């Protein structure tokens, strides 16, 4: 018999929302750990004579994010299909698609920043903190039957902003990043 507090925690929509987006969150970190190499834009410029994405968006990082999301998706699939009754089931593809959505969201953010003449590593508030989560949740619609609750959007977009800022601040303090954002 499980303690009542643990049962309440397992049934929590906040906890379920966090568990649901773990593939997107993990995919957002994975390129920083395993990225590098050839930039996705092949060092080419857009029509405005600025780089399309910049050196920080690499092919290896993109693939690492998709794989990282997939691997974390195995855990979330097990959680939702065996531990909780959230009203939906996940397929193995869900983690991959959330991961792909997260890295695409990051790429879209870089594209927007280059068009606004913000250099690689520069900050574009809100887009930097929530773009990966928005696209992760959007792509997370694939491989869910039936659809996950809309409340996950309301829970995770603001939470992603706070967690993203805190993680970057800690990384800066630890000397892992050159900027606090």
C-alpha cells in the first residue's frame, strides 16, 4: 500500500505535465552536451546577408536532441502507460517527436534572432525560454492517444521559462556557460 501523499503526487497534473515533457526538456539539453561539428546552415547566409542560424546549431546537436528525446520518451511512455491513469497512452514515437519539436523550436528561435541581428549566444527573451517547449508540446501531439490535456500547455510554458532561466544561471555560476541567459 502506497502512502496517501505519494498517491496524490502521482495523480497530480503538474507532475504528469512535467513527466510528459521530459523528452522535450532532455532534448533541449542534449545538443549542448553532444553537439558541435558542422553547422546546420553550412555557414551560409540568408537573403539579408546574415547567417541563417549560426555556428551553435549543428547537425550533430540536432540529431543528439532527437535521440535524447527518444531515449527519455521510453521512460515517459512507461510512466504514462503503466504507473498513472492520465487518460491517454503514449507510443514509442512520442519521445522522438517531442525531442524533434524541441530542437526545431530552438532552431526557429535562432533563425528569428539572426533576422533581428542578434548574434549567436545573444538573448531574445521569451523565445529562448519557451520556444523549445512550445514546439515540443506541439510535436508531442504525435504519438498520443487520445490527446494529452490542454492544461499541460498552461503548466509547462511558464514553468519552462523559470526552469530555463534557473538552469542557465546555475550553469553560468558554475562556469559552464559564458552568459547568464
